[in-house]
C-alpha cells in the first residue's frame, strides 16, 4: 500500500471515531489538573484568567462552526461518522477562507479545554496530537472530494489554504443563513462548553477545598444551556427544524 493510500485509510478510520477524541482530551486534561493540584503545582489564583482566556477561545471556535454550518446545504458539513458525504462542493462563506473550517472551530474549542490545565506541555501535546489526528482525516476527505469533483476541487484547493487563513478574502455565501440548521446541528456546542468548564471547576474545588461546587458562572451557565439544549432536542424530534434543502 502506498503512503498516500495508507494515510487515506487511516483518515477514514479516524473519521469514523473522531467523536471519541474530545472525551479522551477531557479525561487527560482533568487528570493533568488533578495531578498538578495534588503535587502543589496548580496556581488557583491564576485560574480565573485562564478560564476567561479559555472561554473566549472556545466561543470563537463555536462561532466559526455556527457561521460555517449556517450557510451550507444538506448533506455537507455534517456530523456523520459513517461515510463521507458531499452532494455539492462548498466554496463560499467560511470555505472561501479555509478548506476545513469546522475542524478549525473544533480545534479552538478543544484548545480552550487544554488551556484550563495551566500546563504548556499539555497544550503543546494537544496541538501535536490534534494535527497528527486531523491531518489524516483531512487527507481522506480531500481524496474523496477530488474523486468526486475532480478539477473543480483542485482549482479551489489551489486558492484556499487547508486550515489556517492566509488572507481574508470572503466570498458571499451561496445560500442564506439558516438559523434552523444551526439550532439543529449545533445545539449541543454551548452546553458542552459550559459543562466541561463546570467539570474542571468542580474537580479543582473538590481537590483544593473538599467541597462540591453548586454555584458560580460555570454552574449556572451549565444549567441554563442544559435547559436550552433539552428544549432544542425536543423541537428537533418534533421536526421543528426541518428545512428543505438545508
């Protein structure tokens, strides 16, 4: 098997299991923070600053995902994990800046988790692992898109960087923004972000003070966004967000 074929094969495998990476990162991050607290390395007086920085980065990542998903048609930019899907090639909106904007958004959201540990080596380890992991997924996706769209994809790929924007050359989206699609596809993002912040804060407070946290902005943010998530889940089940072509 050629190296290219091997990378594509690895990418397809990782694509099907990419939802497991956040769980692994979460467990490792909490373990690292717990180890630091146990050994006296954790600086709790600095944590509010890390939390603010982390929240800003996480919300930026979520914003990128929302802008990306809101302008895309059906069977593109999805959360499916079984097979690659692309009824048409997205080249406008966020896709006029980078070829993989959803993975850029994911990176920022997960980077916000790594920052909470206060460990530069863990942050660097996360960045390295993320790139090695998603580089293969991107190779597999692009191999699929090349086979389906041919020269159209190649011409677009030659103009647009894969992950890091080089120039802000925004192309007006082909489709209008769909709030329904965003609420349908991205309803869990904000809740997941506050839930993780609460978990980190809960572990920190329990290990430092022996108390369970039932207050603070992390706790109330988790409760409020959790209620919103459940409401959106019911509305999705009842077909409220169904929209032809989106």
